[in-house]
């Protein structure tokens, strides 16, 4: 089959690879009909997430048709011929973390838990196409994929919905939604979202659905801010204005009640020398993150507010504003999305028309053009917001 | 237990050597100060007050003594500094030898006395240096080095499994199950109610087999076993099954000990356990948890052979296996 693979730092390559095979009894093989490039794939692309190897199949947002199931798969949950969306964290459904619905912290699904434990203190779940730290699972930017614990995570989809409407249930829609949910939104809340990429857009939509009074979008790309504005959110361009003063202006001096970091480890900064400081430290690997968005969110949030982090961090950061966080009674909430928790309720919101996931799609390319997809997405060319790949 | 005793003994010995090193340091300090402050007195006592060269040499030797003193009193690495003293002693004895050869009478008698004293000190220095070096070697990287030269090793690990104690106990008590999660085992076969025959897989040393017996057990609570007869790697283990708070899960606490011989088997075992031996046991328990909670050891494309995961780094790429790779299996 054809698959998009990591080929060294800043290089992906679509290659011929063997077809997937059942390795565990509860595996299913899926013929992929739609897959996507995620912002977090960019952290893999440039090598900031460790333990990538040449030839690793990328991709953790995919859906398709079940073509084969292992003998241990519960037929009441999934059968050959089913159309399913696959959540990006692999979860066993039986461990303590899964019982607590902390699916992205599944204690069993990562065969390389030992490395993850070294890096993070405790292991994390396996993730499709997301380095060997999270298990070394082949990803979904391919014609076929093996899906472990097929009777736990995947969600069956009826034929009346298009791929585009449901594909993002695999990651970015639940991730954005969890970012908003962690904010414990009240009707009087102003919610500021750093990053107007696809996850940021869905965090904004979710904040509105959950009842926020006002939602603010912070980014530097005019086309992304326009996209947020068209969806009814208030844009702030950090290259044009001072974010803190603009946020004070927009909130009568209080600061946003809730702040969402949908940027993560590779943020840009309006101030060239601050950016250079972190960029250099990151390039020489003396810190792994460029945490401007997180720092700014903590400094901007009103006292007693919540800072919710859904942007991906991989290691260690410097200059964490612990003073602001502690003295102003802020709450920091975070996590890789526990996708399985949100798929069904969000599917219902899609069916009811409360959220339209298709609004972020700007490009649809054949799988063979994955390389070009990564290039325009990374460099924000051609007003690229979200790339869907068709195998 | 034996390992603990060894470690404690090593620590006591190390402390003893440190104390002696410090004492030598104070002696160096005294000598150095005397040689610098009252060189003429020192020259007279040593019987070299007739030589003009000694006027230069004695303060220099004093300065050198101060260097020894600083090293021995401040550094934790007494071994190296004790060796510098040994070298100093050698220099002193050489110059004393030259001095004796050129003198007679009262001066010669004094020189012989001083030389005898220095020979005594040299013996103490040499002893301290050798012991400090040896203690250091034993106490650094105890497990691995201990293994290479043979020795005993004790590993502990623990995990929590979301199954009742009785079920976890029953899985473990069916000894045939052990190789599914214990990476170093090829096969365990029950030969009687409490006796069994074990064989290790290739990385643990080829053709290592032994018999074992259960020496203590309480249903749902614990199993203790040990190898019997002439095992190449005598070993013993205890596993306890403790209800976790909340009443749903079971804490599994394992202690394993190995008497690792020297030679080829010892080397293979050392290589198998690597730099962080306890991690192998941690991984064994992770797989036990997978087997009990999900029914199987979890496999990925990067780590398709489950229990061999750690030994495969860097792993094969995260892409599907070819048919031939799959049919060849883990030994390919």
C-alpha cells in the first residue's frame, strides 16, 4: 500500500510499504477513506518530538471501512463493513486510567511505556503515527491501518454524514472541545484562545456552544483571524497590537476569565528578541519548548481564572511565570484529549448542526501529495488551515 | 538479603578508608607546615643539615605535602590522593637513599631512622590507596559490575492490576504463564504440585535451565520460590498480591534475587539486564498487567514482538511487517 512516512527532519515521503496485518486479537484493519494532517504532526516533522525513525508512517486523524477483524473483537461493537472514525489515543478500556475515562493516559496501550516513563515520569497511551515514545504504531496517512482495541475506541458512523463532517472527531474537534470544557465556562465568561489553527477554531466554537459571553482569537495570520471572525469570534493580531493591553481593553480591564493555549511548543512571539532567545535554546535543545503563548495566557488571565492547555508540549520549558500563576490563584488544566469521552456527544452536536467541523477545511489533496500538504500547512501558504488527504 | 549485607559492608569499609585518608591528610599538613616554617630543624633531625641542596629541597617537599593534605582533606576521592602520597613517598625514599650513600656516622644513623619511619608511612599510604581504589570500584554501579564479576543481585518492582487478588494470584500460580510476560524466560513447566522446570531464552545465556520449587505460598496472597539443585544462575523470588485501596485492584509486589556466577553465563546475564536491571522487571510487570487486563501482551509495528520491546532500540520503523518478517518471527 501507499503511506506517508517520516524521512528525516523536515522531510516526509509517500512510499510503498507492506499492508497492515493483525498483530493482536482485538485489532481491526481499516481501509482509510479520509485522513488529515494535524498541527501536532508538525512537531514530529521538524524533530522536536524525540524517537521518530526513518520510515515511520505518520498520521493520527483517520476514518474508513473495517475490512478485517481479529478473533477477539467484540462483534457487538465492530464488524467488517462498518464505517468508523478512529480516536487518536489507543486505549484498552480496562485499566485504571480508562476506567477513570483518562483514555490518553491508558496504562496498557503503549508497548514502549518504559521510554515514556523516563520522559514524563509515568507512561502515556499509545498514539497512531506519533513517534516511538507513544508506542511505535503505524499511522493513518495511508491506504490501510491496523487499529488495536478496535472494540473500545472507534465510533460507528451512519451513511447520512459525509467523511468531512465526522473525520475531525478523531482528534481536533474533541481536543478543542476539551480545551473549552476544562474552562468550566460560565455565562459571563470572556474566553481568550491563543492560536487560530484548526484546534483553536474548534476551541472557540466549543466555548461559544458552552455559553461563553465573548470569545477572542489571538494569532498573527490574517486569514486565520478572518476565519475566526467569520465564525463570530473577536480577532486580535499579536503582530499588530500589544496582546495584554488589547485584552484589557476588550474585558474592561479584568482580563479574560478563561484562557486556552491552542499553540503549544512551537509558538511565535511578537517580540523578536524574546522569540530569538527561546528559538536558540530550542535549537540547541537546552529547552524543548517555545512557550510564549502559555506565558502570555498566564499573565493575561484574570485572577482566579483558568488556563487550559491543549497545545502540545514535549519536554521542558524555561521562564514559567510561576509567580503570576501562584499569587493570582490561577488554575492550570491540561491533557492530551481523552477523545473516546467526547466522540458520541460531539457527533450529536454535529448532527444537530451546533458545530460545523467542515468550516476549517481549506485543502483536499490525494494521499500521494502529502509532501505538498505538509509544506503548505507548515509554511501557512495559500491560506492553508486544514489539509484532508484522500488515499 | 545477601546483597544488602554486602552493600552495608562495602559502605562500612568505604567509611573506614575515608577516615584513614583524612588522618593521612592531617599528617601531611603537619609535615608540610614544619618543613616550610622550620626547614633547618627538619634538616638537622633528618641529618642533611650539611647539604646546601637540602635547603631548597626540604621546603619544596613541604609544599608538596600541603598539596597532599589539601587533596586528602577536601576531596571525597581519597584513592587518587592517597596514590599521590605513595608517589611522594617514593621520591622521598629515593632522595634519602642517595643521602645515606654519601654520609656516615651520626648523620647516617639519623638518615636511616628517618628512612625507616618513611618506609612505615609508605606501607600505610599504599594500603590506604589500594583499599580506597577497590572500595570505589565496588560501590560504583553495584549491580552491573557485581554481575560481570559475579555476585548477587536483588530486584524489586510493583504494579497495580485492575483485577481481584485471587485472579492475579491464579494467573501467576499457573507457572506456565510466566514466559508470556517475563522476557528472560522461554518455558516454565510444572513437574509436580510445587516443583517446576524452567528454561531461559537466548539473550539470558543459551541453554540455561534449572528446577525450582515453591517454598511458601498463601492462596491469593503470596508465592515464594527458589531454584533447586545445580542451577547455573541460582535464583529466588517472592510475589505478594495486596488488595489496592478501593477494593477493585491488586497491587503486585515482586522481589527477585539472582546469584550470578562469573564467566560466560554471568556475562550474558549482565548484558541482558544492562545498565538498569530493575527496568527489565518493571517491563515484565507491565506485560503481566496487559495480559491480565486486556487478554494479551500489546504489540505495535515498532515493537511487534511484545516482550522484546526494550531490546529492540532503535526499533524497526512504525510500518507494517512484511509477510516474511512476520513468518520469521522474533528471532529474525
